């Protein structure tokens, strides 16, 4: 029902905290986590519970979001930029 999409462009130093803030969320609906590398030149960390999608060339923020929608399996999409941190463990649940 919910796809959580983390969009990044060449800022690997920001990913650990962003990923951790998503991973610690308690979510009561079916969900997936998608990391979208928008033209990024680095290799992402190994993330067993995440779907990784690489866009070969940076297509900008909105282009990256549109590409992410194409990759999302569910009807609802929550976009998170690499410099955003979800607070606590119930941020997504509260939004939902």
C-alpha cells in the first residue's frame, strides 16, 4: 500500500542517517523501501530490505520523483530526500 522512496544524488555521506531514520519506523500497512540513485556515481550500501534503482543520468528532483513513481509497487508514495530525517519511530504511521 505504501512505497517509501529515498531520492539521492551523489551525497553518500547523508545516506546512513536517512536510511536509519526510515528503517526504524513502525508501519502497520504493507510497504516497500526504494532507494533511487539519481545519476549518482557511487555504489550504494548493501541494503537487503530495500529495492535499489539507479537512474544513469541525473534527471533533476522532479524527474527523479517521476522515475521513482514508475518503480514504486504501491499506490501511495512517500518521498524522502537524502537530507531529511524522519523523527521517532511513528512518523510514517502518523502521516498515514
